[in-house]
C-alpha cells in the first residue's frame, strides 16, 4: 500500500536559462536510460510516481530544490530528452502546460497510429486523471499542467499540477497505471501540496456513500478498491540548511569522493582518475538511478550535486556538470553494446556510499562544507543567474 499525503511546494517565478536547461536535458536522458536498462520501463514509471524521487531528481539536474517549478522543469526536460529517441527507448512523453496540456489526447492518438497501442483507452485515462484532480478532488487547486508518460507495453504515469489562485500555492499529483484499480476511489500514487485541512474529496474511501448516490443517479456502476498515496512536504525557505539534509549520508558521499583512494574499491577502478568533485556529483546521480525509496527522504541533499540557477545552495558547477553528463552518456552507450563494466561501476558508487555511511563517526559540518563549495565554485565553472562566479578576494 502506498501512503496518501501532501507537500508544501513553493511557487517561484523566473526562467531557466538556456545554458542550464540544455544541461538538464543532456543529463535527464542517460539517467532515464540507466534506470530502464537496470529496472525496465515499469521501474522508471514507479520512480516518476514517487514524489520524493521526483523532487530529488529535479534537484540533481539543477532545479531549485523546494520549488513547484521542479515539476515543469523535470517534465519539459524529459520530453525534450526522450521523445527524439522514443522509438529506441520505448517511452513517450506527452502534454505540457496550458494549451500543451489540452493537446495531450492528440499526441496520444498520433503515438497510437505509429505503434498500434490502444490510444483511445489512454486518452480516456488522461482525461479522467485530469478531471479527478480538478473536479472530484475539490481542494482549491485548478490543474494547469498535465504530462502523460507512456511506455511501449502500455504502462503509463501522469504528473500534473494545480494552482490555488488565492495565493499562488501549488499542488502536484502523481498517477501510476499499475497502481490503479479505480479512477474514483483513491487512485493517486502520490499527492504533493500544501496542507489545507479538510477538503471535499469525492475519491476518498470515506466518501463512498456519497459517491454511490451520485453514481446511482447517473446509472453508473460503482467501483470499490482503495489505493493510497505517499506524502511529501517541502519547506518554504530557499536556502538549504543542515536541517534539510541527512548529514550522515552527505558525510559518506564526501568521504568516498575526497578521502578514499578510489583504487581500493576493486569494482570502482574504472572510475579512477575522476576528480573528487565529479565523483561527489556522480555518486548523487548514481543514487537517483539506483537508490531505494527511503534514500530520498531528504531531496535537498541532491541539490548538492549541481546547485541551482539561484546559487542556492551554490552556483551550478558547469564543468563538473558537463563531466558527469559525459561519464554517464559514455557508460550507457557502452552498456547498450554489452560492455556494462563502467555502467556497473557508476552504479556501485551509491552502494559504496551506503556502506561508508555505517562507518560515519561524526557528520561533517554543513556550514563548513557549504563554505568550501562556494570558495571552490570558480574552479568548477560556477554560474548562476548573476553570471559566472569570480574567484574569492
């Protein structure tokens, strides 16, 4: 059973500069390919329907860690990264924001014409999921963003977001086809948004009598199976603090990257020679690919891979980002040809970080770590909306 819940998602304006969004697209594709290679299409759809994983993924590709804008950034990056290779990968991303969201049925029908997938049934699922979150769940949020991710075997996931006009708060909804037995009784894989207290939710199990009466009036059969959801609550403050990060896990990653001789880990020898800062980011990317659900309880930690455009927690280390993309792209390309050694080595980074975590005696000082990152930022091509980071005086 999944758990039902909500999360605070701060609405943040602004734009994603081209120099960053291009990197988001470049990193998103090999991450997804790695997940699919290791865990299959369903493995990726399950991750996409987990709000914790979703937020961590958005942070690791360089989006502001606590922003509702993560939803748009992640899904736009996935659409641009995956659709050009959809016939090879077997995965399609439809929908978008505003008018692009309403165009989802046409995109699905076009995919159905090319692949033979029952597009009419998928169009119905798309429309029902949007209708449930905008009408059946009357929580004050109007859905304005709708993405439908489809795999070649007919599996799908929906990520959509609503806005509350009164104060601009956002709520994100996740759906997963394999977890749904009913569209009208607790169908969500996850709900993310601000805690609002009691709401009118006709999909709640307790609303079954009310829903039954409505269905009888409409002469429709009543479905009856519960599907619960997970909670995610993001804080409102912009700066990443020690309280937002599992310091023991961060210490293990820094220990692996900076203090250990990578050569002593036999299954990581192929990564010997990479810089410590690249290993730090690559380990966090590895965890996004291979980590279990419990590893994403602190999505803020993943912002320590590549920072963000607002320099919170620090400016984007563009040189490190580019090296991570190259390493992952190279590993995935080789794995597709049957040469899996390097791909497995990257996967083992998260495994070794987990093992080192058990040996952590004293967690690192978060403030000292952040100061170190900012002092070194210019060496790594640090860049934000304010421009390139200058060397410290």
